[in-house]
C-alpha cells in the first residue's frame, strides 16, 4: 500500500514542497530511504522506528520504501521524521490515512515519540500557505513562529501519539492562535548613546548614517570608543516594520538562531570576528546557511579591526553593499540572500594605533603606515560614505560634569523625521544611500555654491565618480536632517569632511 504526506525542504532561507511517499511491500523487513537524502535523513529510519514503537503503534513487518520527491532536490536535516512516521501509519491502513488531505507536517522525532524543534518553521509555513495547505503540524516550540503566517491553521505537536489522535479526531485539536507583533516601545534598550562621553563629531556622523542608511568607518586609537559608538547605531534606527521583522525572523529561523523568540522585533547587530571566512560572511557551505551579511539584514553589520579581515572577505563585500543582496552560486545550487545593511567598520589609524596622538606618539614608519592603509582597497572605501576620525576622550568629558549627553531617543526622533521625508520623496521605504543615478539630479543637486565646492573637492582629493555620488547622497541626508528642501554649500561641506581616508591617501 502507498501513502503520501506533504512536507517542505529548507534550502537557504526558502522552503520547497516535498512529497513523502511510503510504500509497504512483501519481503524481508527493511526500510530504505531514496530521493537524494543526506546522512541525517537516512538515519531517520531508526528514529522513526523507535518513535513508532515507543508511542504504541504497530510497525508492519514489511519492506518499507520511503521516497522524498522531487528526487533532484537535496534533502537534509531531521524535519522529515514526523511526516515519514505519519506516512508509514497511513500506508499501514491506519485511520489516519483518510485525514491527511490538505495537511503538511515537519518535525524531528525523539526515540520516545516526542517532537523536537526544527529550523525554518516560518519559511515552511509561508510555503505551505502558498501551496494551499489548510493545516500545518509543527513542533510546539516552533508553533508561535509558524503562526505569524496568516490564513494557515497551525497545530502544535508535543509527541507522535497525540498528533495522530488530533489528526484522526479522537482528541480535541489544539490550534495555535495567530502571533501578533508586540506594541511599539514594548522593549527597553539596554544601551544608549548617552553612555558615550564626548565624541560629538562621531555622534553626529552616527546620526547622519542612521538617517540615510549610509555606511560608516570609524578611525581612531585604541580606547577612543569606536566599538561603543558602533553598538549604539542600532538604537538610532527607526523600529522594524512588521514586514521587515518577518524577513529578519525568516533568516534567523533558517540559521537556527531564533531561540525562544517567535518574532525578531529589534534591528539585528552582527559583529563577526576578523578571522571569519568568506562562507561565514556571505553564506554557503555543503548545507547552505545564511552568513553574517544576511543575518544583519535590516540592521547593522559591525566589522571591528577592518584591515585585519581577509582580503577575499573585504573585496567580496563590494557587490553586496551596492546591490543590497548576496548571491552564492555553486555547481549544485544558486541562492540569493537579502543584505540591506548599514555597514559600520572600525580601525586604528596605524599598526601601533597612535598615529597623530601627540601624547603617546606613533612608532610606525611611513612604509608601515602605507602598507597598513593599502589593506583597504579604493573601491571598498568608495562604498563607505562616511570616514570619521575618533579622537581620544579627554578627562573632563569622561567625568561627565560639564554637560549631559544626548540620549538615543532624542537623536532617533530626528532620524525618524528625516526618514519620513525620504519616504515621501521616493514613495517607498528606502534611504538616501539607495538613491539611483536619476534621483541625484532631481533630489540631491546642490546649489551653485555647493556645486563649486564639490568640484574643488574632487580635484584636491582625487574623488572617484562613485565617491562623488556618495558625497551628494550624504549631503542630501544632512539637508533632510536640517529640514532643507535644497542641498546647500553647508551640507556639501559637511559631507566632504566625512571623507577622511580620501584626504589621508591624497597626502
């Protein structure tokens, strides 16, 4: 006898339909799984056999063939355990056989019949709804996540026996209620911009970066507060919209990083170590997983000690920073991950860290300094809009008695106002950093004084055409923060001041 149960294969951050077909035939009792399974799927026969037996079900002494269709799609993970067990029971003429229409299932089985959580439940739920499934059975730990998808009945599963009873109708079904996003302001930030003493110039650059979605590079000696500043950028960004939160949750769920949360409601902040590999940064591997760039989607990607990162990793950032996505192509598959991030990087001004410090003095030779700066290519620096010098903090600023520091909430209000101007201008939720070439003429063209100023800057600093457009985009953001309709000379002058490394390389 033959039975079929619907489930889904998680590849990257997307789920694809899979039909679990089970055939019972006469012959020596044996279970064989086909359909391009990996080792964890092939091992499911032992988990399923023990789970069925310990849940009190009879295992037919037959030759059992499990086919996972389509056969060309790679199957990995233990989420196929539950649908395989249900298909075996249905093939054995259990009453469950007539109740599987419109039902999809996914879950890992424990040997005692319990159901364990899986990765990618949100993507699976979205795919199930798109395929027209009416009910989705998932582990209880994943039920609130799957219930984010509207128009889909989510059935939480604790163990195999209770799940079968619910599907057959001998036990009252428990339906997971729809998961609603928390009210705005429900979470309290544990960090605040007011924690950073002094650094007014760098704080202003953070505000500009948050208002326009611009990439930022902080250059300063050890202990100046570069990391503190970077970690507080996320507190200045506008809150995640529900659609954005769903995108972020889907990525983190596929990576197995969701934990106990049903929905990611805070903008991500990812800070990979400088030893990260290209696969770790961009995603991939034998079993494709999202990398740090995708995990920072709609949030902040912080690269501390930027020159210490591998060259292939740094150069690999160039295209994703422009296209806001990263595509991984291999012989067997091709995946695209979203990567709409604000990049914040930090570095010392020289190998010893004290270049330009009058008190401690720099011990680096001009050759060492040139080699250190050469680790960052011109094309990469062109894609970083703001290059900001972070000076050592003075004692009177650390003492905190002179003046109170501005809190994140006050800066975030100005950022939200500037973002609203951009939304009205472009008609969609994108920042000035994403302006197209045609937008520059209509939205960011400076007045006569500003145009003359940027022309002189291009000559003196040797700015590339890309750096020129970046200056215009930053100037447009500065004008938005000031509430100005036209980009003026003052806005262009401030934007040019944020090209520190262009000046360093020129000299």
